[in-house]
């Protein structure tokens, strides 16, 4: 009888104690072997060898368990399949096994097999297994997932006859002919890409299944094996379907992605495939990426991932096309012009030695592509020729005048944004504009920027392109007036250039707006733009954040704020360009960032600034004239609703004079109409959608509350809104006659349970305000896991408004659910009054600004400021178990 190396008889029958002892010794052996292997892990590790050694370690343990449980001559074969069958084993990956046996052998040794698998589970191995005959393998392989796993088969305890039987069971003549398999796997790949938004450039990418991830490389390998019978992509080189340089690039990026995945399993302690915020910093530290003055170590690591994924996608697109041609054959070329043809719908260079380092020829390719929208894509041979010639192409500074003219022609021609996107994906844009290459794949470690800098730039350009479509009748309802502004642009390509350069200097240190403006000036000058056009582009890049900051952080109903902004802008043309760039930039930062509130805010600032520019910057601000004008416009709206002049005058007398300076006529008419039937001393609540029907435009709502003034009213309203899943983005609190308040809130759904029904929210607010206000509390909710990785100390600042009547209280702190409700409670506990609030959230960062006074409507003195600081510390400290509780 043989002896197990771990000390037990190979076929001993010592019962449960024997099995438990064997499993314990196996766990110890596995842990010791893993510990030795994992010490090798690092940035420069040979990941292929490390993965192979882990697989070999498990192979050895499986063979021992097999011989411990399965008698010799049993007619059973143990085969590794799936990723484990590929001979690579990541720390937390499943170990997929196939026991190949005919039905009589399966029946005869059922107990032994059960004992074998139970032993493996007791050992702690994550086993996935199937017991099948050869015929059962053929049947099961009708599922392409099973077929794919069987393609990776490798013997663990199996002889050549068993492997031959398995190969025969899944042979192309029995199941999945090569062309059918290719089409199925390609469709699977495309569906997988769509599930991930067809991009790897998001904040928490999936290393394995995302576009450009390891699964893409595996898919190409499975296709190659089915079509050509080769196990490695490198073997396809000899068949003429893959260039040696392409194979080398895929192997390099496979190792890079594998190194990340291996480390991700280690830091996560589980089979995690997403590079979540929870693990990114720890993994970057494990790999030795250090912070410097320009970039965090984690940003460097992630940039490496994004670039690897981009290369994998670029080459896999070419190889997929070559596989297609293998099955369907080359079609007769269809000439498009003397230089380019169509091959099976793909654009190809007519000359065999194209482009020979000629930038003009490369730009001609993109011009032809843009002129023929029916083109399926770039032909693989031409794409490879382009890739091989990239390093020979000059940057714009070294290119000749003819090439520069061709580039500008692309911006002025059809579908310029699609052209720039294609150039970026194929690496041409980064070669022509080296600064763009520097930000390609560059992420920013925060929750505000959900795309890499290059992908954000392309999103901004797509939004700009959408403005043109809107002006042609295919409107994007997210932008209420962009379609009116776009036709006024003298040269739309100048806006595209501003969009291309607005973030191009990120990551260099210093102000990226100023550095980007320097780059833009050099580029415009090199391309022969006039001084006026160059000045406009440079100014837009330099000031691209100014309109957003003004709208979101200042009171744009204040004529002086608008006048200061108009002075900065200077003329109507700059205003038009800056407005469109600002809209495109915000909407291109995150799918969730643009909403009806921001649309209205920017539109209001644009229209107010346009008016100041029309009247002249030197014209004095006449508040009385503005009030009279607003009253008249509101009166006309109320008359259209059927109200007589006596009713209108009565309503105007009950409204604060300041409201006619701060609100638009349609808002004033809505508020006045809501109060027609309200008696003195009663509370009225009205809620309506912003910018359209309820549920449109991101569910933004406007809330109007008229009530006798009471301590805690603002806090109670905010807490009620928070309880019903809404976040406040702007609040305005005005004092009316007879001790009443006119509170206006602009809100957005912050949680999935926000119903979006104005009537339901009205009822909830009325009920809350009818009772004791000090009983209205926001619920305590845990912060989303992503926010936990972006903590920083809150910053509180105090200043005084220009007229000296109120204090400005600024708060910058980590965002979280219920934050504003806690701030409102702190203000209430400090016996302070809120008159205005600007609530801005930038990813994980909340930047709020309040106009406040004490109980006697005076600015806060030093003692009152200290009281508020103490209240805020108590309520905002994430470690305080009583956070949010009254003091």
C-alpha cells in the first residue's frame, strides 16, 4: 500500500478523524506554500511564473487528495478546466474541475468521489466541479460557457486517452463549428462591454470583465484555439493573423492586468474583480506607487490600467476583424477615392505601403472616414499600419503647414467630434498633440470626476456636438436655451478647440486653466488662427470654470454679482461661447451632475448677463426700476391665470419687496397664486417640477413654504426633505410682512425612495410643519462606502456681506446623507437665522454657503461664531456616536 506524503495511507479508511487530520495537514501545506509565493508579489514580479507556481501547488495537493480517496484503476480522470485549466491561478479564484468517467464508473465510485470533494472543501479550496462522461460533455458543451471552460482542459490526474476522449467529445464536427463559436463569443464580448457602459474608463473598473480587461484576452485565445487549434495567442503570429509587435503588446498588457488582479485578490481578501476605492490605495502601495507633487500613487497605478485596457481594446478590435475575414473571406475592394477603398465595409488604404510616416496621409484617412458614415470601421491591416507608423508621425509643432491645415479642416468638416474620438482611440490625437497623450488614462482620485481626463474631454466635445444637433431640431432637453445660443457662434470650431484644451494641463501642478491657456495659445498660433480667434480660445480655457463657480457659489439674483461677471466676460460673443462650454463641461463630468436646477441656474446667469451687456456696463443698477419691471411682468402672468387686479395687488402687498429682485416673474406668479386662498397666519406649501413634467430633468423640484416665522422652521423643512429622499441645492429665506417667511427650496432626489410626486411631498411637508418643529428629525443613515475613503477635516469660514447686514458662513466638508439636516440643526441649536443657502456638492466634497444672522437679525459676533463651530464639530464628527443629537 502506498503512503501519502502528508503522512496518511493513500487509501486508508481511518474515518472522520483521518479525514480531518488529512485536511488539516493539507491546509497547513497550502498556507505555507501560498505564504512563500505571495512574498514574491510586487511591481516587478514575473506574474506568469507566480500564477503557474500557484497552479502547480494546487495541482500537487489535488493529486494527493485524489490518490487518498480514489482507488487505482477506477476509470476516473481528474482534469482542470477554466482558468485553472489554463495553468494560472489567482489567490482567490475558483478551482474548476472535471471528473471524466463513463456512467458505470461514476456509479461504482460515487462514494469515493463524494469523499474526495468533501475533503477538498474541508481543505478550504474554492472548488467548482462536474462529473461527466464524454457524451455528457458533448451535451453540456451546447452551453458556450461550458464549452469555453472545456477548451482550457489540462490533466491533473488523467492519462492521454482521457484527454483525447475529451477533445473528441468537443471536436468541431460534434459541437460548435469554428465560425459559430466565433460569432457567439463575439456577441458575448459585445454584450459584456455594453453591461460595463462600453468603457473601462470609470472610477471602479472591472479588471477581469470590463472592456479591455483580461476576459477580452481570454476570448481572443478561445477563438484562436477553436479556429486554428493553438493554445496561445503568440502562436497566431506564425499563421499571419497577428503581428509580432501586436502579440508582444498583448502579452505585456496581459501581464500588467494579471499583476493588478493578483494584488487585488490579496488586498480584498476575496475574489474581487472590481478595482474599488476600498482597495485602490492599498494596492498602489503594495505595488510601490508613490505620491509626488503632481500625482497620487493611486492615480499613477490607475493610469497604467486605463492605458493597458485601451491597448487591449485597440488590438483586439483588429484581431476580431481578422478572425471574421478568416471565416468569411476577403471581399473585392470598393474604391472610395484614389487613396482609400472599402473591404467588407471597412475603410482601407489602397496603397500597400501606406502611410510611410506621412501625417497628411493619416489625416486624409480620417477625412475620408468622416465623409462616409456607412463605413463599419477601420480595416485591420490599415489599423495595424497606422499603429506601426505612430511614432514616425510628427507632433503639430513639427508638422508642416499642409498637415496643420488638414487638421483644422477636420474640425470644420462633417462629424468633427466623432473624428477626434477616433483619432484619440487610435493614438493619433495623442501623437499630434502630446499634451493630450499626457492626460490619456489619467484619473483623479475623487468622486466628482467619474471619467479619466481624456474621456471627460471627449464627453465635453460630444455635448458640444449635441448643441449643434439641438439647433437643427434634434434637441437635447437637458439644455433649455443651448439650441438658441449655438446658431450665434461665429466659428463653432473655436468652441471645440476650447473644449479640447480646457483640462489638458491637469496633473502638471499649478493652475490647469492657466497652463492649458498657454498650450492653447501655442496651438492656435501654429495653426494660423487670427489673434482674435486665438484670444477667444485662450480666454475660454483660462476662464472655463468661472461661470460655473459664479452660478453655484454666488447669489446671481444680486445685480452686483451679475455686473461683476459681465465685466469679466466683456461682450456677448464671449458669453455665448462660455455658456455653452460651461454646460458641456458640467454635463461631461458625471452623468448625474447635470440637472434641471443647474440648467436653470446657468440660463438665468446667461440671460441676466446678456441684459447687463446690452444695457452697458456703465449703466447704474436701479433696484426700484427692476422691482417695478418684475411686478409688471408678474401681473401680466397672473392676469392670464384669471386673477383680477384687486387680488393681484392684495397678493403683492403680502409678498416681500426683495422677492421681486430675487425671483423670476413666473416664480413670483406661482407663489402669489399659491397664496390667494391662504388666511393670515396659515402655512402654505407648494411643490412643482423644475423645467418640465414631474420625473423629467432628473426629478428636480421647487418647494415654496409660506408660514408664520418660528424657530426651527428651516431645520424642520430640511429634515423633512431629507427624510423623503431629497437633497437641497438652493434655499432662499425671505421675511415678509406680519412676521411671515417666504422660503423657496430647489431640490433633487438623493435616494431611490424619493417618490418624485409633488403632491405627496406637499402633504408630507404640511403634516411635518403642523406639529412641534423640534420633533422633526432626519433619519440617521450610513454613508455610501465610497465616501468613507475621502474624509478630511471640515473647514468653517465666516465673513460679512457687502452691506454689512449679515454674516456669510461657509462650510467645506465631506458629503454624506443627512449632512444639511445636521447643519440646520446646528444653526437652530445656536439660535441663528438662515436667510439664504447655496448648497453645492462636488463628488465627495460639500461646499455650502449660508447667509445668517442672530435672533435679532444682526451679524454674528466672535462668541456666536465659536458657539456655531462647537455645534458643528459635535454634529459633523463621523466618530461621534451621538452625532446629530440635540445638545
